[in-house]
C-alpha cells in the first residue's frame, strides 16, 4: 500500500487540523478524499517506504522517506519544497518546541542496506543535524526498533521503544528521564499478543491530547491506551473485531489530537 503513488493519500489525510477533512451532516461524520500525490522512486518528490508525517505551523509537510534515507518537505498542494539526507532509516517524526524535526531511526524494512538504526536524531527544518543519541539495547537510552515520537508541552521527548515494549522519555537535549511499560497483555503493558521480539508488538505510535495525556497504539493487541505524562494508566480499549470500534491496525495523532 506504500507503493505506486498511494502514499500521499496518507499525507493529505494526516494534514493540518485546520483542513476541512471531516464534514458533519446530520451528526454523521463524512470523510472526504481531497488529494493524492507521489510514486515509488528515489528522485526528488518520489518516495520509497514513507513511514511518518508531521506538519508545522506554516503548513509545511515533512515526510520520512525511509528507504531513501531522507526527509522531504511538501506544501499542502503536494509540491516539493525541499529534501535533505538524514541518518539512515528514518521512521517516526515529530516537531520540538523550536520547530526542529525529531526523528527515530529503525530497520522497518528488511530491504534496507544500511544497518544504522536504534537512534534518535534532531534536525533543523533546513536539514542540519543538531544532535543524535541512542544505540541498540535494553538499557535506559537504548532502543530496539524505536517507532513513533511525541513532544510534550514542556519539550520532553517521548519515544515508542517498540520491541522493548516501553515508552522512554528524554529532555530536549536527549538526556534520559524515565520509562514505563513491559511485555504483556495487561493494562499498562504492551505487545503481549505478539512474540517478545516482534517489531509489531508495540507501542507503535504516540500522541498527546490537549490535556497533556499520552495515547499509544498497539498493532498486535489491537488496543489504544491512555497515560498521564508520568506514565500512569488512565484508560484502555480495543479489540480485533471486524466491526465498528474494532481495531486491526494502528492509531496515531494528527495536529495534537488523538484519532
């Protein structure tokens, strides 16, 4: 689904919260398709395994172009504005309080020839590397397939450490602060319906709501969980049922709002 021009349907559906993507008619939400662009390739404007997307306050769309090892910037019409190389295998992306790009690096595809992964990096919007940290492992500040990233109102950086089945929290300079989570099916745990070493166990993606609570997704458990910023579980729900309310995939947050 990430090939042959389908990817930027994802981009526009995840566009800035001011876009009229959902219209109400008699209290029944209607999702309207707006635009698609892009095709598989390595030329500017083409993409190869795009993973995540973020939109800044000036409506610039940044996409992690995973197998091309770069970030590309588009406007809301899909016109390419810039592209720049980053450390290999970019995955999750978020904006910090200065408008810089916070990236996770993970081997999301077995076809990648670059084995540098399990890191976090911060780039300026123009593509200048500001800092990086992390290495493979299970200890504080180490990662095993880091996924989604979210930045709190105070600037702290939250990382979904997928195969370590935890959320790690860092200050804006990359200093480790604390973590929570472990492998399992119980509320507050992650990924128990996948094998312990599965990259899809979770948590996968993160989003803060307007009250500063953190929402997480688990593809394997088909579950959404809600935590305080300190890691206290507040709420959880989700089943794999093929019916309204059932969850068979992922959850993310757009424009700071959970979906």
